[in-house]
């Protein structure tokens, strides 16, 4: 059976002149998650990867410790057998994300996106015991892979330093915002993490 994922039509997602590039903070006026949930469709993933008239919602989760103000940074493996998406191999990131599957709808019919976020955290980190907050959205249409995806930026707060050990992870560490900036300036970081840097810094400053 072909894998089906949640999608939403681009024209519906960005109706009423709401299109943006980069990051947009979540608010009642910019409630994209409500728009997605009210207009969700389910199609085969393989077909959607080359259909920019659709957007695939992706929960993009930043794991941080609000007490130490450290963020979980990692580098993806460079090995083909460990990272299926060639365009992400070897890149640094501090966000975990995945598609919304039908099993997520079965788990939480009211909000399959949040169910997918919790599932992704459980799969990648071995736990979903986090204080989860939606802070905004990421849209970036300048690359083929980003043009078919739409990020919902979540913060997952934890009191513990968590280090993932999956085969996709080459290196990981809880780091300060200054260390995160250094990596951003001196290494190859994926686009969504680059976009998320300022809103995460602003979030940490408010703690």
C-alpha cells in the first residue's frame, strides 16, 4: 500500500494575501494550522514531492532546555544508507520533522499534526515527554524540496539534556545560542534551521 500523507492546496493555505517567505509568528490572525486542518487532503507521498501546487505540512520541532537555555543541535550522517534525502546528508540542524501520516489521523483525528510531532520525537529521541508549544510557521520556496513543504515551528521544552542516537545522526549536543550561531556561520546548516534561528533566539530571550 502506498504511503499517504497530509497535504493542503497552496492557494487555500495562502488565501487572503497571506503568503510569506521565511518565518511568521503564530497568532489568531495567522492561524495557518487551523486552515490546514480544515482543508486537509491525503495523497500518495511520491506523487506530492513534485507537485508545488500542494504543500505538505511538517511539524518542525526545536528541543530546548528552558533552564540551561540550551538547544539540541545535530549533524546528519553523510552515508546514503542512513539518510534517504540526499539533499540533507551531512548538514547541521536543530529541528526534527516528519510528514503527517494516516496513522497520525487515527491517533488524533482533531489534530494529526500534533500527533505526528509526538510520534517523530518518540522515534528520534526515545521519548515524547515534552512541553510542546507552537510558535509559528516556516515557508521557503527557493529550493525544490522546500517548495512542496510547509513548516509548523514547535518548541519542545525539556528539563533534561537529550542526545539522540539514531543512525541518521552523526553528531549531537545541547548547545547555547551563541554556539548555535557559530555553527550557522561556519558550517552547512539546513534552510529551515537557518530560518528558525532568530525566532528561537527570541524565544530564549523571553525565558
